[in-house]
C-alpha cells in the first residue's frame, strides 16, 4: 500500500488548487491530513460525512483550533 494523497477544498479555494495532503491516519469517522510541504506544522482532522475540519497544532505547546468547513474531499492516489 503506497502513500495516500488527498485534495481538500475549502470555500475560498478554486477546484484547480494545487494544495495536496498526506494521509496521516484514518478512522471510521475521520481522516487526519497533513499538508505536503517541507515543514508541515498542522494536522487537519476532517469528518468524512460532514466535512467539518478541526486544525491540530502538535508539539509541546500544542492546541486545537476551528477551521472553516471544507466543501470537497477527494482521494488523489
């Protein structure tokens, strides 16, 4: 099983957005995604049905924050 890549579109993004996310973890209800960059800082927890998104900052001073709901979640590979 290879690396799984997702596209997560928010209301203010175009369908042509090049932002891609690595799958960190998947549960029955959520997918946990991390943006593909040199230094990923946040993990997004996305509810599979409602597409509600919660941001998670990890580390010593970690916290959670609300993010605008997504309008589309697509598995790329």
